[in-house]
C-alpha cells in the first residue's frame, strides 16, 4: 500500500523548550541546520505522500510562512489559533481536509536518521505493514537504545506478530512509540467534537487487539528542552560519521 496523505501535529506550545519557544514555534527549531518539521515533511514526501495537513497555533504566522515555502508536497493548514484541540481533537479537525483514504499521522518534533539508501523508508514499510482488516492503527516503534532525548521509558510491549500492549501491563519486549502512525480516518468518526488525547484510541485499539507496531530502522530523536538541541546535534554528527 502507498499512503498519499498525512496529518502532521504541530500546534503545541512547546513549553519545555522555553525560552527558545517564546519567539519561535517548536517545529521550526533547527537541529543540525534543519527545522524539525522539515524532517517529518521530507520523510513523508520521500514515502510518496502528496498532501499533508499541518495544524498551527503557537506563532501560527511563522508556521504558515515556513510551510508556504516548502515545495516537497502540497500542504493544507488546520488553523487552531482560536483553541488548541490536543492531539486527538487536532486529528479530527485536520482529517476533514483530507479524503477517507488511509493516512499517516506524524508529530512535528520527532524524527529519525539513518535509513539505508536504496531500501524502503520507514514510512514506506509502515504503509506496507498496515492492514486495516486486522489493525485500527499501525505504529512505527523503536528500541529504547536507539533513541536520543527520550525519557528512558518504554511505551508498549510488542508481540512477535507486532501486536502492542501498554508496557505497564506486559513489561517485556519493550518499545518506544516513534511518533508515526498509519490508520484509516474513519477510526475517529465517533470521536468527541472538542479537545481530547489520542491515547483514548490507543487504549480502545489495545482492548480490541488491533493496535500493532513495526520497528524503525536507524536512530530516533526527540528534542524537548533547549539542552536537548546540542545532544541531538551531537548524536547526528556521531551517527553520520560512523554510518
């Protein structure tokens, strides 16, 4: 399967990144000379995505100006200036700008490096893994030791077939959620109209045995504080030197 559309969650306040985010939205913070959101957008474009919705709130004018200059794919804006919708509500609002076909969901401040040239990308493999007949969502996951900037905790446990449970409920074969999902927009047809956290739907999928994951190739980075910028850049330099 090739997934042609995406939603990128980019409306957060970035409070832990202050004072940097007092004057710039977190997705535009540059890591190794590249805005964080561009890592996500480039990965989507490379995987064959043609259209992406990006939600905006904090320093929304800066976000819109940056996104207008991006040429890799068509970008639509989901405007949350009036009210933040949390990640779940943001998806519901953003999905209204897309078709009913399968969609990638990505976070604007989580990205990876080190995919193998000539091999299917992480998102291409995620799209190929996703099977709507068995799965509510397919998540890209990563081993804890292949992360930089994470809190040191596993999010899920993964069975041999990729089925996921909360790590606290089954503390073995732990994995970290890498911030990318393949899903059908219809999964959220019964969602509330106001702000809510998408974790509600993760737990519903787990209860139905329909939350699955596949493993990321390369190294995954999250940048949550000003101090983490340098750590991420050092990881990128080191990784590229030995890749």
